[in-house]
C-alpha cells in the first residue's frame, strides 16, 4: 500500500475535474488528479459532441426532404446507417483524442488511476493500492444515466445514450422514454434518419420549457414530425422475441396499442456519482439524496456541524446545473478555493443559459416567469412580451417559420430579466440575450442596439418592442416593486 500527501486531490477527470486540476496548479505545487474510468469527458465521449454529429446527419436528411419547398427536386433520400454511424464514431473519437492529448500534458506523477473513497475527512483510499491524504479535496465525479425500475423488463434491449454512439448501423425502431434534452434531441434525430420512433414522457414536460404557451407550441410542432406524448400512459413493457414490446394508450386516438421496438432508450434523467465515495466518512452534510450541501458561489461543502469544510464539489456531481460551461466554471471556482483554504472567495456565476438542439431549437435565458414572480415577492412586477416566428421575414425565406419567443422584464426599471425561446437557430439569440442579461441592460437599451436586415434577430426586435409596450415605467411603479422584492 502506497501513501501520498498532496495539497489538493481532484476526484474525476471530466470537464469539471480537468478545469479544477489546471486551476489548482496555479496556486499549489502538488495537485493529484484521480480517475476510476476511461479518460475523456462525458461531452466528448457520449454527450454534446456525438449527439450533435448524429443531429447534423439527421438535419441533412431533413433538408433534402424539404428541398421541394424551394423548387429543388431530390429524387430520393437514402439513409446509409453504417455511413452515418461511421462518421459519428470517427469524429467522436477525434474529439476524445484531443482530450486524451491534453491529459498527456499532465505529469504522470500527478495522475492516479483507481476508484476513490473516503476513509477519513482528509484521506482517500484509491483502488487497493494507494492512500492519499490531502489538505483539500475537490469532488468532480460527474453523473450517470438513471431510469425507473420497470424499464428493466426490456432486459438487454434497454439502452442509454452512451449505447447509441456504439451502434454499427441504425436500428429499425426505438422507443424513447423521456422528452427532456437528451430524449428530444436523439428522438428527433433518429426519426429524421428513418428510424421508427415513439417518444413518451410523464407529467407533460417538454425539454426545459416552463412557459405554458411556448410548451404548447412545441408540443404541436414536434408532433407534426414525430410521435410525442409528454404525459403518456404506458401500461406494459416486456422483452419479446423481436425486441421490446410496449402496451400504451395512443395519444391521438385513445386506443390501447401494442408495438414492438428494437430498443427502449432511457433518457429519464441522471444521478450524481457520489454514492460510492463513502461520504459518510468525509464529515460533511448530505441531502436526503446523499449529495453534499455546498455554497454555489464558493463550491465549498459544509461539515455536519455547520462549519466550512476542506471539501469542494463541482460539475454534475453536485446535481445543480448539469451543463458543460457551468461544470468548467464550477471546477475553476472549487479548485481556486481548495488551493487557498485561508482565502476563500466567491466566484462569479453567469446567468442561466440552456440550449436544446432540436428543430426548432429551444433555449432559455435567466429564470422562468414563475421563478421570477417568486423571487420578486409574488407581486405583479413582471412584464411579458413575445413574438411568433410564423411570419418573421428571414424565417419565411428559410422555410423555418415556426416557433415563439417569450420575453420578461421588470416594471418600473425596464430591466430585462429573461426569455424562453422556441424557433429557428435560437442558439444565437440566446447568447445575445444572455449577454444583455449579464450586462443588466434595460429593454430600451437593447432596442437601441443595431439590427441588420434581413436576419432572424429582427424577430427578437419585434418581441422586445412588444415587451417594451407592456412595460409600466416610472417612479411610482419602481417604488412599488422595490417594496415587495426581490427576495432571497
């Protein structure tokens, strides 16, 4: 059994862990990066990048089918499943290779392979070979897919998104469970690539959308292309000779149907990889789900007696904001403080920004309308405006004129507060709005910015004009809003 003492130990070599190691090295000489699995981030291996590669192939097929809209005749769209998956895996491996190259720049004596678990608050057992004692520890162990127990009836035909990117070719059919980000992106992509799909959900949620109006439009648009039931009644799942057989109530007819699919794709959520860390030996406070309590501005965990711990947590492991850019930020904040325990500082957190790469795309900036109302004490301080893309000039030109943009601002001050979007290529508008929110711009400030013609952003301008018309501006309203919020 080897024993080591280091300044900072980072558990996990994903996006959060890698950014943590690099940041900690700026203030500490001896920083150890511990990884139990294969090197290469979730994003590169089974997340952001391979999913976008599959979506790119699907969009190419869709554009070919829609070419007739523009007077362009395409005789036949022939999907070569093997070629599609070969490109997905080939480019995926290249992205992973880039991550592995960056790993090689980390000295070997500062990398350790093996599963880590706490045996004391400052001491980790790594595999069966090394005990590591650290002044500070950063937990960056990521997350893994999870699913309800009744999915187990699908046996070997139960898959998660990781498995999709190992296919040699496309299957004939897939039942997708979970119309969240992963389920909708993969479900629509597979459908566009000729795979027979049905997508099922529980509770009516569609992606990250909170606005009833935007969600209803999304429901209509997606169902015009592929079967989506966000509040499905699935009565039975069983492994059959041909695959996995589902019995469910069809949304449109109310009839009970039985259909067989090659696979059941579980996209029903993820759980943090903290359950095997033996956190009961770490001396830190845990939630009911076993996740450490922490300060989102310092990423510092709390000890069971309420004092500040030497342990920090970043990325998907803390179950807060499971997005790559947030994981990198959290890793940097956690590591900076782990390497400077006597000088803990709050890190800057950016405004919420989320994008879903379906077609039309979905995006959210800032808090939802309901969250804003709660934050502002429940008073009627929130103005709302919006615009449909149905008749937006550039969207019509592109043949992608569908969707809706909902915008929020504060009465009195006119400050922009956030947005929910469903529309063509709204990933770009989402960034503009996130930057505006970071800068605390007012709606009038935003309208004073230049808008070129003809661009999709002119739709954003129309929405801002509608929002501005609905704003109540002036000292009286400002005073009223200041009296009632915002709260904590």
